[in-house]
C-alpha cells in the first residue's frame, strides 16, 4: 500500500517492490529473495516512519506473531463466523488496532482423498494393498469429503478477550 501511494520503503527487495506494483517479478529477482534479504528489510522497517509498517516489522522481528482461535460448532457456521469476526474487530478497535489489518478470518479446506486417488493405499499384514475406503468404515466415510476448519487470526494482545467473548 505504501508503494502504491508513492511512498519510499527502505531496504525493500526489488522482487517485493515489483510484486506490489506490477503483480509479478522476474525469476531472477524472485531467486534473489532469500531469508537474508527479507530479514535485513524487516530490520530496517522497524525504524520506519510509517507506524503500521514499523509495528508489523517489530512484531515479526520479536516473534510477537499473530495468533489464531479455532471456530467450532455454531461459531464455524457462516453466520457464526461473521459474529466471531465482528467480536474480534470490536476488540481490535478497543485496543487501538486497525481491525482490517490486525484481524482476519481464515478457512482451510482439505479433501483427504477421493475415489480417483490411487496414490494412497493401506498395506495389510499379508503385504497386499487396499484403498483406504476398503479398509475402514471411517475411512470410507472420508472419501470425497471436504473437511474445513475456520479460525480467526488476530493480534496476540486481544486473543484472550476474543476467546472469552466467544465462550460466553
């Protein structure tokens, strides 16, 4: 956002700049983007004049990383997720944090295996193999099912408040 607004960002690797401004970078620039360059940039950003960049860089550098709260039951439904997100954003505002930056909703999905998946098999004691669906009732129920886990991602200083609000 800073780059798009015309601001200068110190120690910014060229690949990151090109990705932010053009949406793409060359393979050569991408390959130069290693841990050393990124950590150098993050270290520089800790003294940035932009309060948001400074805070996020400091959080990364000091390992004060964002946390998650898994959403279960009613909170995992679409309406429950929205309510949880509103609770978390309200807590961020009360803490003086921009809720659009410091709170998010993540939904990870996984299909363990499907009928067309031949790469997964169970080796039986006699050495023969069977597809998972033929070995266990529970595994047969997983075939083709998409499992989903929703969670709120948020700044660590508001995690306890949001967790308590969700459980009350």
